[in-house]
C-alpha cells in the first residue's frame, strides 16, 4: 500500500481543498437562506431575473464564471480594488479567491435545495403560530427552520461536494499555485500533465471520492435525524 502514501504536497492539496470547501459552504449559507426565502415566498417584478442570475453558474462554462470573477474581484476589478484598499481583503491568486469561486459555483445547488424545502412547508402551521402572538422571527426559528433543516443540510452537502470538485472557475480566477490555490482537482490535473504522475493523480482521486461519499452519508444521517425530531415534535 506504499502507493497510497501521500506526499507533503498531496496532503497540502487535501487540507487546502477541505478548508476552501468548508469556507465556501459556510459563507454561502446566509445569502442562500435569504435568496431561497425570497424566491419561495416573494411576489415581485424581476423574480424570474433573480432566479436566472442565481442559476447562471450552472449554465455558463466554469471558465466564463472564473473570468467574470477575475474582472470583478481581481486586483484591478471594481469590487476587488475596493475590498483590497479598504479592508485589505485580496481574492486574486489567494486561497480566499478559490473559496469565493467555489461558493459561487455551489450557490445554485444550495439555493435550490433550500427553496424546495421552504415551498413544501405547510403555511397553516406558520399562520397558527402567528395567531398565538409569535413574531415572524420566532415563527421562522421555531416552526419554519426545523421543517426546512433537512433541505438546508442537503444543500450544504451539495455545495461542499461541488466545491471539492470545482476546477474550471477556480483555476481561471486564482490559477494553480501549490500550497495557495492548488486544490485537489488542480493537483490531479497537474499530476496528469507530468510523466509518472498517474499514481499521484490516482491517490488524490481516491481521497476525493472518499471525502465526497463521507459527506453524503453524514448528510443523510443528519437529515434523517432532523426529520425524526420534527415528526416527534
């Protein structure tokens, strides 16, 4: 099993991918909840446009999405220059940029999962809580949130899995810098381009599959537990 022994560079790529995917998933959650609620419950002009913008990363080639991020969040981009000058936050050629690219690519998956859960909620339960004097915030925390929790967990895992496998947008936006922006997918690509790199690519591919499967199994277990608690309540 010596062929499965990871080198320091491979371990670095694994750790970086886990960090990037986790940050991307957690950063996406608050806006995904807000956008999902707006799309599920809102009635306004431009709703179809908002829905289209949210799902644009699924339609566009990942390279195009990465190029758009480079134009906006690069050092010379309007958003990137503002953030760098006022907050010292730099995305281009940094692991934070990889997290941003992964968050953008995984955002549609999280929104769709949460939105479907919100649309499945029985509004009569929320209305009943409102007639008892509960505030909208309290209704959301005690009625809506427990009901949509399985959908939230599923969306988080889908976003995490997408981030673990993201390549096109990331390499276009932040390049492929070992130790800084070289995630699992980028490292696998690098190994396939050098003679004798097949073993390294295989090792990282196996690690990627194991991590993704573990995340999916954990999501199923957490969603089932949340559903049982909701039924019991």
